[in-house]
C-alpha cells in the first residue's frame, strides 16, 4: 500500500529549492509571500534558489545534490517545493540517499523535470508525491486560481475531485488504479533505469511542452514497444503546448498523433485534462489510488 507523507498544518515548514534549472530569487518571492502570509506556513529557502551559477543549472551537481539532500534529511521540513524544473534531476538522482526520507517522508512538489524524482520515489520506495504547480505559478496573481489553490488543498489532505469537459478524441469508460506519470520526454528517458515506471493496472497521465511533433510520435512508439500503454486502468492526456514542426510538416497535431497510438485502447482515455506546463495544472498525488470516469459530456478524476 502506498505510504502518504503527513499532511501539513499551519506553522509547518516548506523547503524551497532548485534541484535542476536556475531560477532568480525575484521570481520566487511571491511564492514565499503566499506560503507564509496567505497560507500560514513557514519557509526555508535552499542555497540553490537564485544561486550564483553562471550556466543553465542552479549550481553544480554537487551543490544541487547537497541542497536537496539537506531538505530530505531535515525532519523539521514537512514538504519540499521545487521552484522550477528545466533539466538536471537525472544527473543527480542516483546519488541521493533516501534513507532518512523513507523513515520520515514528506511531500515532494513539482513537475516537468521533477518527474524523475516522482517516478524514482514511487518505483523504489512507494511513497506518494505531488505533481503540482511550482513557484512561477504564484506570480501575477496566479496563486488565487483553482490550480495553485489545488496545491494548498492537496497539502492539507483534502480529497481530490476534479472534472473537465469531454474531448472528441476521448474513449469512454471507467478505471480504478494508482495514478502515475508526468512529463512524456522524461518518462521515455527513464525506461530501463532504476526510476522506470511499471504502468500495468495504473492510471497513466502524460503532458509535455516544446517538443517537435515527430518526437511525440517517436516517444509514443517507445511507450508502446516497452508495453507502457498495455493493460492500463486509464490514460490521461494533458497539455501538449508550444509544439514545433519541421520545415516539411509532419502532417498531424500532437493530439492526432497520440490518438493514432491510443484509439484502440480497451481502457478509458481522456484528452485535454488540466495538467500541463501552462496555468491549467491541477495538483495530482502520484502513487495514490483514483477513479477515472470518462463519460459523453464530462471527465471525472476522484481520489
């Protein structure tokens, strides 16, 4: 059975780090303000936030590993919010010690490149994590929208009950299973590693950003060939935003490509679910059991 980290209460401490790409301190300021002044938590900011790094990353591999390790080991910290994704978790994942984290689990929050951390923890330690909005989502009044607010609700232990409009490409049905997934590119890159997901009997969710259309096709062939799309309890397709095309057009949209790979599925398939790199990004408890119901007019995802 999946192990839940303790839910948060007012006064609990949330650690904020950048374990992958760089993020300026100013872009994290509103997130810190909301977490403390609006939501009633305390915040501990890691050294990697607004670091003096001169390249893509928020510090060297060693610096990012040290910052993340400190947050995982500190029992006074009840959740770790990754300020941004980008790229970098795969460089350090095999060097992280989860010894103390296993004894004192805490909610790990983030998406995109943080998919590596979610899948690794689920596959190896069977502990729930949170695929959810990160620091930039709080800016420009974003913290009041339902998607950032869903992170607050999830941290407080509220049961998840989401719904969205039906999509013409959906496959109707009902499925029950543990929810796993994240960024498509990361999920395919993790195949064959110690962080690889076993998807049989699971509800799989997928989203991505900035990919060439032909790479989406290629990655779905990889999922199919590695049996990741076989015997699912359900499939949730989130946002595929800012997709790029080659000079000679691929000839299909992202959703058309995915539909070609999934149209014969014998489990419910939902397109257009609000999980993405855009504003529409509900907090999802990874590893937790859900019911997915795809009907003619609505889609329901309930914990």
